C-alpha cells in the first residue's frame, strides 16, 4: 500500500498523544516541564531572537539537560507550535537517533562548549521523516489540547473530518 508508512506514523503519533498527560488549561511551557519530570531530565526553554540563518526552533541535548530554543519574534501560536515540535523530538526519541551538530548551537548558546553538546536538532527540513513525525505529533498535541480534557472520543478519520467541515447534508441545509 502506497500510504502504509504515513498511516503507521499517524497511528503511532495518535497513540502517543492519547497517552500523554496534558496540563489543564494547556500551556506548552507547563507541558514541557511535565515532560522533563517524566523523563527525569531538565528541559530548559530558551527564547531567542530569530535571524534568517538560524532555525525558528532548536533542540540542544547535553549530558544532563535538554534545551529547547524558540524564536520570540513570531506569534504566540507559532511559538507554542515550535515548542511542541521540539518537545515532540524528545517524546519520539529523535534526540537519541539524530546526528551530532554542536556548531549549530554555538552562536545561540556560547556558554556551552562543543564537547558538552551531544545533539542538535533544527527545524529546517520538513521532508525528513523525523521532522514530519515531530510536526505531526506537535499538531496532534495542539488538537487534543484545544479539544479539552473532557472531549469525547475522536472517532474515525471520516467523523473527525465531518466535525470540522460538517456533513454534506448539514452543509446543504444551511444554504437553504
């Protein structure tokens, strides 16, 4: 099946999101703090001024701490998505699979020596499977957070689409 890979990714991400504890009301920084406690690792959230040559988000992993850097000169919703995208890399274990690139973090975190930095993941290439998975997981976390803690089960993909766009019958009756 041509879409077997994307379908598996979708199902995996849905399963992950369904198992996450989300703060109520939802706040990305609070969620990241909860994630750090669950992982028994400190996760620092570091605001940065965005520049053209720097990604809008970075995940920097050291021996004892993870740092999520995010651009501050964007909308609050975009900042939240950047934070969740980088947190999704941690949730999916991408920090253990990604190549080391300590030079990418040095302009942003000059107080960290290159020897301390184990991994750097940047939000630059959305075609890579790890980026797509992190992007999907971040989006699903936001969807679940917006639905609220007492939202009814999401149902099938068709019922979810109908809840967003309405059924054909309900759209036709509204026009009349």
